[in-house]
C-alpha cells in the first residue's frame, strides 16, 4: 500500500477511535458538572443562570413597582386606602431588596463566584418577597365588601404570572415567591365557603402548579440554548485547532518540499559532470575511436553504458527542471517564437522512433500562424514530452496525430492524440501527479519516472496556459496544451493617415 494511503487509513482509524473516547469523556464531564452544580444542571451553567435571573430582576426594577402601585390603587376601591398603601409599600420594599441583592451579585468579581451561597441568598430573598405578597390575604380582615375575594384572586394571578416570568431561570425561586401568597389566598377563599370561592381556590392552586411548571420549562429551554452555544463554541475551538494543525503541517510540508527542491537544484553540477564523462567515454569505447576491441562484447557493454547514461541524464534533467519550477527558480526566457517551426523540429526528432515501432505519425499544422510570446526551450520540451509519451504507449501499427491550430478563444493549442490502450478514469489523477504512473506504465518495458506530464503542466502554468488530458480505456488518449490569447502576437493593422485638405 502507498505511504499516503497508509497514512490516510491510519488517520481514519485514529479519528474513529478518538470519537468514542471523546463521547465517554463528555459523558463523565457532564456527570461531574451535575454533581458539582448548585442547581442540579451543570456547574458551568450556574453562573449563566444566576446572571440571567439577576438581569431579569434588575430590568424589572421599575416595571414591578409600577405594577404594584396599579394593583394597590385597584385594591383601594375594596379595602381602606391605607391598607392598600401599606401592602403596596411592603411588597415594593421586598422587591427592592431582591433588586439590590441582584445588583450586588452582578458587581461581585466572578472569580469569587460561589453558586451555592448565591442560590441560597436569592431563594431566601424571594421567600421574603413571597411572604410580602402573601399579606394580600389580610385584605379580608379590613373589608367585607362583595366581590373582594374575586379582586384578591385577580391580583394573585397577576402577581404569580409576573414573578414566574421574572424568575424563569430559577424554578425554586419561582416556587418560593409565589407559594406563600397562593396558599394564604387559597386558604382564605376556602374559609369563606361557597362554590365560587372553592372554584377560585382550585384555580389559584392550579395556576401555581402551572406557572412553576412553566418556569421549569423556560429554564430547560434556557439550558438547551446554553448547551447549543457551548457546543458551537467548542466546535469553533476544534475547527480553529484543526486549522492551526493543518497550517503547521502545510508549512512543514512546504519547507520540506522547498528543501528538497533546493537540494536537487544545487546538485545539478555534481550530478551532470561525472555523468557527462561517463556518456562521453562510453561513446568513445562504443565507436572504437582508439582502435577495435579485442573482445566484441566490450562494444556491446559500452553501448549499454552509453544508453543507460543517456537515460539517467534525461531523468536528472527532468528532476532538475521539476525542482527548479517548484522552488520558483525556473525563469522563462521569453521571446517571439513560432509554434509551427518548433513542432516541425520535434516531429523530425521523434520520427526515427515512430518508424522503428512501425507507428504512423500524422501532423496538422495551420500555416501562417502568428508568433507566440514564450520560452522556446520550454515549449519544445512540452511538445517533445507529449510526443514521447504518445510514442511510448502507442502499440506497433498505431497512429499518432499532432495538431497545431488556433483555439476557440483566439489562442494557440497543441494537441497530441493516439489510439493506444488509453488510461482508466480512476488513474488520470495519478498519471498527472509527480512520479505518478498508471497500470500500463508498469506493464510496458519503456517505463519512465512519471515526470513528463507534470513538467508539461507546470510549464503551461508559467505561460498562463491550460493543460487538459482526455482518455478512455481502449479508445486512446488526447492531451491538449493551450496558450492564452494574450500571448499570441497578431499582426497590427497599419495605421492610415488621412491628409487634410
């Protein structure tokens, strides 16, 4: 298995094994949070819940007294005004105490936060506030007017609803600030007797249960919102961590790639000098310039050495070209060049190989093509690489077509098409990668290093061009290198001067 695939499989197994561990750790963490929580939810949510509660009470610091004054004024129609005034003042004072306690909590440094102490403090304050509301039941001692029980019941419902909404993130506080008033008013209604009063008492108790349940549901919704926000924050942190890890890995890979490319680029002289000596001396031995060999096999060995050295030199040239391109040291020597002339020279260079393989080589070159602004050596390498690949993988008796024509957008393109065995679709990406070879390359005797097409791609990129490969198994392959319209040096129409009279 290739090292990249092995690393991918290993990464998948690591990720698959990490997920159950992460879920287990999350479950254990949630259990510990609930055990350490003062509200029975999660310790990390206690501060948020109490802050939400305190904020709700502080925001109603003005609205609640106004509501109480309105209710006191309404009660003054059924009870003596001083009784309604005293009740209103006591409840407003108790509410003020709760608000002051909330303000103190908000101002306190959060690094000294004690969830249990503050929860107990707020519950005690809400209990006192609830007892102040419970004084509502004493109205029956100061007036015996009809419909007073209905008025007390209505005030109770308004108070229970308002307090339940204000303490929605602390159901225990909702219970303690509504239960005293609900019990005293209900007992009072039951003591008055009659089906109406019994019904009102039942409705009051039912309203108490409903609003306490509603408070718990609102707290649950608030906790779900906190949980979703926490998960989103954790996801953002995970993504940021993954991005940093990916960036670090990318930088290390880029540095390693640059180091490799620099190494290969600096090895040019050290590799080529001895190799040229080997090729030169082997050619002398093969040609028997200094006299015939005593043993005929020496000439064959010299020929093998020469061919192997030439092959190795071509491979080194390709490696060095690729490394220079990747290191950003491949500079184009641009000038006006004729794509048609370069293609004709390349055809003559590969013609001997095609004849040796009994392969038909056809060309279609558009005459009078305008010149192209580019690097002649690089363009020649593109055409030679494409033709060499086609000759290498086209069987005997096959056919190769070379086209040099204008592209649809006004540029110029090179097309090399063969009727060879083709490339499987799943191997095209491999063939276009550095050192990538398809299954056909492993079966043929003319294997290469897999650098021809990647070098062509990079040279075309340097010329702002495109490189496309189209292939179908058993139907052949076509490669197209397209130079952009901006590099075509079309002739400029002559400027006509109109002589004025």
